[in-house]
C-alpha cells in the first residue's frame, strides 16, 4: 500500500533542505548561515537513516546492494588515504564526501511508501523551480541573483548563467519527453523544449551532445522506427531551424565555436591539458595514492581576490588544491570520471560506473524509461563532465533507486501471481 496521507509538498521540505545544503540553488540575497554545513549534512543523513531503521527498512533493501557496499567501503578507504598522504583530518575528508552518502537514504524514502507518481511530482517540482530560477538569472543577466557555477565576472562576459543543480535539468527534461511520447500531452513537449534550450544556453558541448543522444535513444526505445519516429525527427529538425534564426542562438553557437577553436587538447595553455599533465606527471606521491585517490577536499576559489582570510579555516591540502584552481585552473572535475578517480580512487570510480551502467540496463516500466537514458547520458558525458557526481545529484539517485525498487517489486509480484 502506498502512503499518500500527507501531501507531496510536505515531503518536499526535507528535499529542499538537503538541496540547499549542497548548492541546489542559493539565492544570493540569503545569508550563508541558512545553508547546512558538511557537519549538519552528516547529521541530517544520520537522522534520516535512523528513521529508516525505525520503519524496519535496512540498507540491504537497496537495489545493487553489493555494489553499494563496495561503494561505501572504497569511499571510506579514500578518506584514510587522504589522511595518510595529504595529512587532512579524516573528519574533514568525511565532511567533503558527505553528499556521496545521500544515496543511502533511499531506504528511508522507501519507508515513506509514496507512489512512484508522487516521487515524480517531487522531481518535476524541483525541475520547475530550477528552470524558473535559471531563466530569471538570464533575464537579469547583469545582476547576480544566485550563486553560480561560473564566477559572476565570467557570466557577464560569456553570458553563461549556470546555476548549481544542473542534474535535475536533464533528468526533468527526459522525464517530460518520456511523458509526451506516451501521453501526447503538448505541455510536456513545451517544457522539454524549454529545458533543451536552457541546456543549449549553458554552452557545455558534451552535455548538449550527451543529452541529444539520450533523447534520440529514448525516443527510439519507446516508439521504435515508425512513421511517428520520423515525424518526431522532422519536428525536431524544424524546431532547430526556427531556433537557429534567433540572434541569441546564433550568438551562442559562435561562442561555442570560438571556445572549441581555442580549446585544443594539445594546447599547453588549455586548462584540461594542464590538468591532465599535472595529475598524471606531478601530483601523486606514489602509485598507491594514485590507486586509492588523494581524497576530496574543500576547493575555495570564488571571492578569493577580495578576501585571502577566507582560506584560513582550510587544511593545508585544501589550500594547495585551491591555489591550483585559482592560479592555474587545474581542476580534477574538468576530466569527469577520470578526475573522480584522481580524487576518490580507481576502485570507487569503477564501482560508481557499474552503478550507472546497472541503472541504464535496469528493466523498468515504460513510463520510467527516462531513468535508463539519464544514466546513459551521465556515462556519455563522463569523459569531460562531472555532472554524474556533482554534490546535489546524489539525492536524485536515491529517488530513482526508490522508483526502480518499486518497479522490481511490482514485477516480482506479477510473476508470482501468474504462477
């Protein structure tokens, strides 16, 4: 039985609390003390997991249980590796990886016994909030309304207003596409196009490519090759031609082309080239650290020009990594899942990729196929994109695992009923 006694908006409260703590959307006018610190986030996870135990649910109830056991073990080993090789306290390292553990509140979500439709309402609400906030920032491009992934100065020159929490943008868009393909409700197509245009405005080439491939694969998976498929392809081409006539679109295309021309992987001044060379030739102390990872830390780059004292609370390791970002723009996240292996270790990264692959291959109901293709997109863009492990995304994994678990349970019950 599903528990819909309480309205979905009541279940949104802990979501918004957690998402605010991990940079979902931080209105610039809000004081920073309103957002959870790493310590508070750990406390929140403990409280949520306590609620899980009181409800009779266990971590063993999670899909891909064995993979998640290895996930936790390798992440904990990584914090000790950081302590040994970089002399950062285990507590600080654990606070830095706290968002990774948000996925383990999935059994708590399961204990709420919400229907999958209710979970999707929550995701779509967060998706709508993100789109509205991001378009508002573009409308008021000369005023910083939110904390951004790019410094405000770069936003003014490049016209790229990217809010934290980009994961919900692609997830919500694929969910809307899924609903349109099944129900033919035009409102979902309109929202999908609005989300696609926002992804285009963000200007991340690999994200745009991965999202496009995932959308095409999802469309084919649901309607196969048929007249409808070619009709949708025609609509997509016509929409692309119409959008191309807009001055803002032409300007963005020229901007992407300019960045592509100046961003050659063989150019020694290119940030990704410098990051690759540094992490592969000068960073690790030995092969053991390379295998286990150097550890996550706080990287403080924004606002540093005005306030050097902002680094006073960081560990020596944090300061070293912050210096690399600020002075040389050497950052592991520029290499996506490869960069994750530098920080969290090769074993953890392999397990993480296997979890994404399992989500891609998982048999779910047709109305939930967007889960498969969102996981596919995250793997496709993982070469140079860190979207799959941005801080805010792990709570979405917990929700999707809850939906997957419900589908698996329903399928088992159906098979038993047929016997």
